[in-house]
């Protein structure tokens, strides 16, 4: 899930190092969590603060970091650029992970409550458990990896706010959870397109490994349409604001990069993954603010 090191050879060395660290260290991918929380807060008119955004960022960063370093050997086959980059700093990994854990623990002690702590422990344990034990289940249960990963992201993106502020789980939260789950599932399956060969060799039954690239892309087209049903239901029931409808612009956004993926392979596919697929949720809050502005100025 990373752009090849060679892609940045034209940049000055220090810029290439920074970009590679941001991508391979999990820093960019982890941004999805706080930006999903921001999006949910906008749609449900809930105030957010820096502690919850910082906590939500460190959580996937810890899971990603652990998973990336745990999989260095396996990644040599399917993601050699990332594996080679991480292997150079593998000796520093325990210290880096310890620093992340200390930062997360400090924030939880200062700003959290026992409900959120238990919720976060469940997500962290689930993420680490997948890396060390449950990955083998993907060789037996089709789509286990895809659904498990999407479920983890959707739970964090939706219910962080619920446990942080001790709110009730309403129908609006459940519909947004389903909406986010389906959108993240598209993202996860798309990322697996470029890893299909390696996953197939490892016996992992991801959607691309089972069906191949072309059939998987057709299913992604369908998911891209279906995923908006929970959002439309929420708007229809007046429990999700009308300005949230602007998120349908991401139908075109996703349709474009899925279509584009038919024409490219290898590193070029990885570049599309990071340039567009991995950026969708980072753009959500900006688009929602625009939608809110348009909605209010038209009244």
C-alpha cells in the first residue's frame, strides 16, 4: 500500500526521505481516522477537540506501524519498496512504537474515560491480533481481510465520538457507520488490487485474489453506488443534514480512479492508490464545509 521509492528519485534526497517516511511509516494512512471523525462531527453537529483527533490519529498509527514492521519479510514479495525502506530502520522500531504508545496512553489518561479506553483497547488488540494470529483466517474465510479491516476503520471513525462524549448510539450513528464501512471497503479492496498476486501466493482470499482484477473492479463499481444508500436514508429521515448530500461527488471521484486502474499496473497503480484512493477521507471535511456553506447561503 505504498508508492515505490523510485517514484521520488527526481526529488532532492531529503524530500524523498520525508515523503517515504510519511507513506511507509503509516503517517499519511493514519490521517483517515481523525478526518472521518471530523466528517461525522460536521454531519451530526457535534463539537470536536484536539485530544480526540490526536487519540484517533495515534491509534491507527500504532496498528499500521506494528503491522508494517511485522510484515517486512512477507512484503518483500508484494511490496518490496516499503519492505526495503522499513528494514533499514527496523532496529529503531521498538523505540518508535513505545513512543507512540506512551503518547496515546498520556492522552487517554488526561482526556479520556473508561468507555473510550476499553473501546480503544479492543481496536488495538484486534489490529495486533490480526497481524499475529488472524491473518491465517484469511486463507480459510473469503474476504475476511477486506471486511475485518473496513470494520475496524468504520468503528473508529463513527463511534470514537460516541464513547468520548458518552453519547447514545442513535440511528444516525448507525447509518453513518454503514456508510463509512462501505466506503472504506471500496478503498481496502482497491488497495488489494495491486497486491493480488502476492496475496494469492500466500493463499489469502481477498476479493482481487479470488476473482482477479477485472471482476473485482466491476464489484467496486457496484459498491460505489450501493454505499450511498445509508446516507440517502439518513437524509430522507431528516437525521442527517441535507448538505451531506454533497459527498455524492465522491461517486465520480472513485469511479474515475477505479476506471483509471484498468489502464495501469504495478507502481503506477500504487501511485493512484495514494494520490486518490487514500486521500478520499482526508477531503471529506473540506467538501462537507463547502456543502454546508452552499446550503446555508441558498436559504
